[in-house]
């Protein structure tokens, strides 16, 4: 690194970890769920199933934020989690609108996919009082950063086909608001992250669960 360059943040180092980049490559491969959305070839039924499972996941993701808010050590952290909770509630409203347009049943989810269950179980475990706050944050950060990165990446590279029925997904996650929310959560990560420690392990596990969640709908 040249003397004038700014050292990468902990969040950047985690997102650039070889394991994370390998998972990102899987999620952006030509046959991936996200790429099928972008080029418009994803079957409608798969998108509908994804919306239903994602709504279930987001409900539990927001519960984890609420747990973090209750455990926040200071007012600034409380403000951050309050804003993040609001962001997910806004996202859930977008989901409700999308579900209405795509004909997704508003009733209880009849079948929970194993990939969804595994991710929710992970989020539930993070809320244990025995889990340090840094490790809770680390387990939630990948979802925010990944969606922001995917949305912006596909839009910036012109990979979303003209007239694509799923463009709404990329517009929702590729905007500045999602990037700002992700950055606010990343700012709570410790700068001194021990290789192989709980923070890194939870970040890596969450990214694996994201990969599995997308793969389940491809």
C-alpha cells in the first residue's frame, strides 16, 4: 500500500476476504438467481417463492435489530439501530407492495425452506445474551452490504435487461439509501478483528447462508 492510500476498513477487509469473494462469485454466476433476475429469465414462480421466503426472513432479521437496540451500549448506537429497524420496515412495505403485484399470499408461510430456516436459526442464536455485541453485528452486516453491492453492481455494469420484470429488485437495493444503511451498520464493527475469531466467523457464516438462500431459488 502506498503511503498516501487510506487503509481499508474492517468492513472492507471482511467483504474482500477470499471466502466472501468466492460466495459472491457464486451468487453472480451466469446461472445464479440474481443473474437470472437481471436478464429476465427467472421463472415467475421462483421469484414469487423468493418474495415469500424473503419476507419471512426480514421479519426475523428485524427482530435481531430490535435485540441489538435493546443491548446498545450508548445513544449513538441506539440511533443507528433505530434507523436500521426503520429501514427494514420500509423494505417490508416494499415487499408487501411487490407481493400484491406478484400475487403472493398475505397469509402465513406454509412451507419454510431449509435455507430460510437455517438463516433464521442463525439470527435467533445471535440474540443470545452470551453472544458479544460485535459478533451480533458481524452476523447481520453481510445481508445489508451484499444486497447493496449486488444491486449497485448490476445496475452500474448495465446488466439489468431493458424492460426486465425484476428491475424493481435492483432499483430497491442498488440505491444510495441501502448503501448508507449498510455503511452505518458496518461502522459498528470493531477495527481490530482477530482472524478466525467470533466476528470473522459470524460474518463468513452469514455470507454462506446468503449464498444458500439465493441458491435455493435459482
